[in-house]
C-alpha cells in the first residue's frame, strides 16, 4: 500500500508547478526551460540566459518552513531522516547554483495556494529588472 502511494507522487508537472508556469507566462515571462539538465540541481523552472532557477517545493516532502508540519507518527525515525536528507539536498542544490552565478528562488506549495500571484511576485520583479 505505501509503495503504491509513494509511486503515485508526481515529480514533474504537479499542480503547483503548472500554476507557477501559468503565472509566469501571464506576467510576460515565457521562454523558460523545465527541469533543465544543464543547470546544477536541475531546477523545476530555469531561465538559462538570465541564470534564474526556480524550485517549486511541496510542503510535505521538502519540509516547509511556513507550515509547521509534524513528523508522521508511524516510522517517525525514518521520516525524520528522510526530511533531513531532503532539506540538505535542497540546500546543496541552491549552493551549487549560486556558486555558478545563478539567482535561486524557492516557491512553496502553501504560498501558491494562499497567495496566488503573490507567490511569484519576487521572481517576476527580478525578471522585470533584467529586461
């Protein structure tokens, strides 16, 4: 049962990703690349020429700093280690990109649900300044 649930989690084209991409297009910023392999960390959305990387993080898997989520009650040690590894990986990806001269944005699933277009406001303002 657990394996089936875990396999059902999408890694690409999630609802939050689709929402962010739509907001970026509506704000006049199409032309991004998805899961661009040539960028360190393979960001969800990348503007290679502008060296802008965007990660859209699910609150549960990436251990959202805003949601104050609790660790699942069963197998809590496993989950705690899993979340710690995920957070470390995210930090490593961000550092690799920044060291390579990229501007990195993290957009959290809860911010997309609560704030709508405000979730991408910083990204849009940054991209507007590059024009």
